[in-house]
């Protein structure tokens, strides 16, 4: 696949680096020549310095032979114009990053498709949705549904004293025979492992678990996790993520939002009728205490500063807040933040990559989740009528090392696969895979 990425900073840079291990031809268009020099020094990608709204720059990038055009600049207007121009210049499919969630309404989506923008992605809206999901599923550090909840992915941190620590995968199979869940990957000290039968779990591991519906009680028993009832939420940062999250959370929870900019506070007060909007600095712990931090069940920090978000979450945790979520834009901070005790990290680069991955991977994909702390993905494929994976049982389909089938959805039924499971055409299959093997995995299900 020929892919062109138009960016103006770290999102485009992260996407480009993440895709270098996949079997695609990638060109990056960016106005910042110094960023392109850095990208060239770390990858073998083709780079072009220039304005993506220039038809000549797009022609120089060979847009006429582009299978997928991604415009992920910070300015949504430029992204929309860029995609419209790319489509006019014969790009097959275009995806634009936006910040205004109103554009996601069906009538607006149809209008932009008519203009040549095939897909819209709003990382801020997706991040806010993740926050609300996590506050309703407090056992997990991350949470993601496949096929409307027929299969669910939980990321679970294994603490000291957890019943699973010191046991192998095979031990769990014997002890919990009725558990309809499986561990597809473990993140340990920055390394990603695919756990086979002799793999032993350690305290501090982050385990990615694929589960059938209604298995949460068993998962809690196995891992020693307890649900936290979230009634009071404090949000630091009144940008788009904070606003979108508050709009949803205020329907069921008591929400306080702290914002440093007075004008933004005034604007938020007119929109968030069910939220207490406080003008103040989120790093001022005494002020947060006065506004009820000590009685807060969850603290969410989504300011424009990763350092502020990490610091405020750590302070909240120290003061007894049971659930903390931080927006961290520097991907290098993710493992560090998780290691020092923040419950969940939200990263817009990974969110954008997760959304876009479904258009990049060969084969018919339904959804994808780019996993925090690792370049690996969970991808939901639809098995093709002539797919190689349908010709033999799972044990014999030559799934490459670095990949694992986590679950299968057949109609409304869910199947946790065994070695003798036979895939059928039109099955939906959730697969964990490292980037280096993703193309080979996708070909099995085409």
C-alpha cells in the first residue's frame, strides 16, 4: 500500500515511525524540515518538506498513486483542505484529523465524503470516551470492546498478593477451568511477551486479557482486583478532552472541572450545566483540597502539559484518590508513568494510530486498538471466503511468532480458540500482533 502522511509534528512523526515495520511504501509531508531530518535519521522513509495544501507538493509526493492519504496536522481546516485536494488529485482514500466533534454528526460526515474526505478522526473525542469507559470499568487500566461487547479487552496490572502471581498460564487453565478469558500479551519492564503455557506471571506485569461477556467477576477473582465505585470525579484541564468527558460524566456523577484560563471557565460554565467549573491552577494542591479533592473517587488530568498531568495525578494518588488518569503526549513517558503508579495513561498519538490502523492493515478489518507501552495492536479481522486460515485448524495455520488469536465472533456467539478450532468465512477474529508480523498475519485472514 502507498501511504502519504501529512503532518506538522509528533502525531505524523509517531504514525510514520509506527508504520515503518509494516509492508508499506510511506511518504511524509511536513512543513518542518528539522523534524523530517530527524525522521530520515531514524527510518528509511521518503520525506518532503512543504505545505500539504499545495497541489505541487502533493504531486511531488506522487498523490495520484496513493492508496491512503492521512492528514493529521494540528489545524483541522488544513487537514480537510488537504484531503479534498488529495482526492481531486486521485488519492484513493483520505482520512482527516479533526478537533471539532460536531463534524462527526452523520449529515456532516456525508457532506465531507461528497467533498472527498472519506474518514474523520477526532482523537480528543475518542480520548474522552476512553476516560468515561474506564471510570465505569475501574478494574482495568485500559478497556476496549470488540463487536459491541461480544469480546472485551482488559489491561490489568498484577499487584503483589494477586492470586495469579507466581502461577503459569497452564496453572490457571487447571485451577480456573470455567474461565472464559485468555491472556494474549504481557508487558513487563518495557518488554512485550506472548504468554504460552509455561509463562509465569510476576507482580507488576501488565496483562492484556480477552474475555467473553459476563466474565468480570471471574477475572477479579483470578487477579485479586476490586471494583471502585466512582461517584465524584475531578477533572484538571478544560480543553476539548476535559469538556467532552465532563459532558458525559455529569449525567451520572458529581463532576468538578478545574481550568486555569478564566475566559475558558466562563465558556465552560455555559456548556456544562451539571459540572462545577472552578477557576484555578491544577498544581495548587491546597486549592484542590478546598474544592473537594479529598472526597474525590477519581482524578483525571488532561491539561496541555504532560508533566503537569503526571504530577497532579501522583499528588492525587498520594492524598488517597483511588483512580487516576493522565493525558501524556510524550510516548516516552508512558512506561514511566505506569511504573510510578498512575492507573491509566491516555495518549492522542496512540488513539489516532488505533483508528487509522484499520485502514492500513491488509484484509477486512472492523476495529483496532494500538496498545499503550508497546507498538503491538489488537486487530479485529473479518475472515475472507478464501482465507488461508480457513483451510486447517488454528494449530496448523502457521500463525507467526509474535501473534496470537485472542477470540472469535461467529454471528452472536463468541469462541475462545483452542488448537483444534476451525475458522470459517465471515468469522470476526481478534488477533494480537507485533508490527513486524502484522502483514503476514493479515494475509492469513484475507
